[in-house]
């Protein structure tokens, strides 16, 4: 199946990198540091994936509640 190339402006937006850093210290001995680099397209993909997980979780909880009510009757 042939694919159509993205326009230059859209392609540039999807390739733009985002940077985030996080550091925390709980005590003198417990420290944590993390950093992440992701493109705008990656952020979009992560957002879609999290949305799908949340939607599927609500379906699973709804089914479990419905089945629980059926067993009580």
C-alpha cells in the first residue's frame, strides 16, 4: 500500500524533540534522577496509548461489576 509523504512543516513538527528532567531527594541516602527525550510524534503516540489503556480499563471494570451483580441474583 503506497504511503503519501507528510508535508515538510508537519514532518518537522513531528521530529521536534522535547526534553524533561526530574530530580528528587527523600533523605540524605535516597535520591532519584530521571530524564527523557521524546519527539512530538512520540508524545502523540504516548497520549493515544494512555487513552486506549484508560478506555479498556473502564470496559473491564464495567464488565466485572455487571458479572458480580449477576452472581448475587
